[in-house]
């Protein structure tokens, strides 16, 4: 109703109001359950109003039917509004009636359940005959458009299930909720087994995971591993400083945390000399040792520079700085060197460089020289000591007063293996080199070697029970890859007689007293069976 008030100064105030719905009465009360039919009565305590109503769920308007007492015979929701002649009206008053009320459904498992594995079964009981049971799994309340429940279903992750029964004759049930939480088993963080620092050409890296059946993936560039990263299949080698990162995954489990392990490649003299895995030592009078310098003209772009000893008489007629290594002969040692000092040839009584084998000088250098290649035969079996020495007298100096050494090589004259009268037992082999089984990938490198007769050669180690001839040797075929390396994953082992699928290839079987190579272990053998086995080296020369 709209009321106007006038005040001096021609000020007019307008007040608009609506009828309090509490002053309207609909009987019976909202929520009444009935049978057969039900008479509906409406009244308003405010005079001068006309009550208008609907039974189709829409809000009443000025054009809706005016109230007269009536009966309902089915589930009905009545909405009523009291209107004044000037158009003002009350709020909407609502009352619903039905033949009964649907029972609340029962969700199993109950709200708050925690489960560990995917495929958790969910069942919903309508808990009565009336109505249609509908549900959701996205956390929203069910509507009449939600899926109807027909049979048990499964959930694989944390889920909120909501259910409600809808009826055209009865009141709908309440919404029943069950929050189900998936708690997954976590995969154990992988363990990275490696040296934190190493010298030489490579170091081995092993990765393990205590969770059975887990797949480990890793990176070496410091990036976080993911499903596209390299799959770990066995020990591998790294040749430079790197950061290993690994994580493990297993179906139906939470991924592991990422394990991180930093590996540092530490420079050694062998790196500069071109033989990272060959040991060198250096020293001299007054601890004046050879040291590493960059030299673009050197064989490997760097060289070992003799120690800065200077003029001195404290150590006799000469002050010395020495670089040394050992080899097992017989064989041939090779290297390159150059000098910048007094030219002392041919007497070498002043500043000069010397190369010696077991203390016997085999080569000299002095003056201003470019890089010179030297090759020296080392005779006799056993260990030999090789030394490069720069000697400085106590008076004059010329040039840079030093020598540089680089590009070391050693070619053994010994056979690649030493043959024995009987095959070598497994126990001896593992005692000799227990890590040799992890070196399977080195077959590829061995395939690229060249035999003494100039033909390409590759080799492998195999296991058998005392074969005495090739006819007893249990290898039937060694397929070759396109790059000329053996396809050792597809070696056939039956029939027992050896055959080679490369025309002109020649195979030699050795029993090995020292094993300078790699082999692949026979899986599944017991300790007793392994003890009885014998390992053999097969060398195949390919035309």
C-alpha cells in the first residue's frame, strides 16, 4: 500500500509496504500428509485484500485465480499472495501437501569412510518402495535430472556421493551425503648409489626402490624426472659431473618423492694425458710438481707443464720436477712433448727434459721445439715405471724454462687373454672382479675393436659346463646389428654346436686367467650351480 504525507515547504514523503505473510493463514499447515482429498482454506487478517494463488509451482500474479475454498487430491504445492486494489501485495506464502514422505536413502560405505585401493564399491539403498532414487558424485545436490541409481558403482579416488529420493505423490527425501576419502600407498623414494666424486673416465650409478614392482625414471641434467624420463633398467655409467634425479611410480600408488644425488667429475692427470683411467703421479725437488695448462696445440687441447723449479743448487747439480706412471709389459709407450729452455743437445748437461723406463733414459728434449711424437718399446713382462723429468741447473735460464707432456698411449704386446689349461671357476671370477657383471653395455665398445690381423673383432663371455671343443660349445648364433655390433640380446643357445651367421668369421674360445672385459650372468642359477659353472671368452674375428 502506498501512503503520502505533506509537510510545510511542499515536501512530500511516500511510504511503500507489504503485508506480513505471517498475517496470512493457509490451512491445513504446510507439510500436511493426507489421504484421498484435502480441503484448502486461506485467510488474511488484513482487511481489503484479495488472495490469489497457484498450484503449478509458479508465483501468483494479479491475474492468478482469486481464492475460493477448494480441494486437492494429489501432491500439491500451493503459492498464495494477498493483493490490495492499489497493486501492493504481500510476500509469497507457500504450503505443500502429499500422501506421505519418502524415506531417506542409505549410502554405503558411510560418510567419512577412508579406503586405500581403487575400485571402491558404493551402494545406495532407497529404503522404501516409493519414488525414484537419484545421485551425484561431484558434490552437487541431486535433482530430478540427476542419474537414477540402478546398481552399485565404483570410485577410484576421493569422492562425495549425494543421494535423494524423488516422488510425484510423496514428499521428496532429504539429501544424504557420504564423503569417501582415498588414501593411497606411497612409493618409497628411490636410493641412488654412486660416488659423490670420481676420477677417471666414468663412474657407476645404481638406483633401487624398496617398493616392489615400482618403475624408476631418472634424469642427469638436473631437471625433475617425469613419465617421459629415462627408465632405469640397470646400473649405468656417467662420464662427467651431473645431478642424478630419480623418482618411482607404481599403478594405484602415490608417486615417490624425487631423490637427488650430485656427482662431481674430479680432474686427474690422466684426463690431460688422454688416458683418464691410467694412473699418474707427480712431484719433484721442493715439491715442484707438473701441473695442468691449456694448450691448443697439444694432442688433447691441454698438457702437463713441468714444475716451476728455477735456478737452485740446493738439490745438487740439477733440480728436478717429475711426472710418472706404471705399465705392465711388454708393450709400446707413446706420447708427445715439447720444450722451451736452453738448447743442451747432444750432451744434456744443462736444462733439459728426459723420458726414462725403469730409470733408464730413452729420450731427451731441449731448446725451443714444437710438439714431437715419441714411441718407446718397453720390453720384459711385469710392471715398469715410466718417468718424464725436467732438470734445471743452477745458473742460466732461457725461454719458458720448462717442458710440456701430453697424448700418452700404451699398446700392450700381451695377448688379450691368458689361456689356462682348465676353465676358470665362477668363484675365482667373482673374486677377481665382482662388478664385471654390470659391464654388459661395454660389448658395444668391444665390437669396434680391431684384431691383430687387421680384421674387426668383438668378444663376449659365456657360461657352460666344461666344453672341450667347439662342438660342445652351447652357442648357436650371434646375430649382427646394422652397425656391425653383435645383437647379444638375441643369442640362441640351442642346438649345442656353434654356428656363425657372418660368412668368413672365425671364433676362438678361451679359458681366462685374467678377464679384461665383461660378461652377462646366467639368471636363476643357485650358488651351487654357479660354483660348478665355467666361464669362457669368445673372440670372433669378422672379415
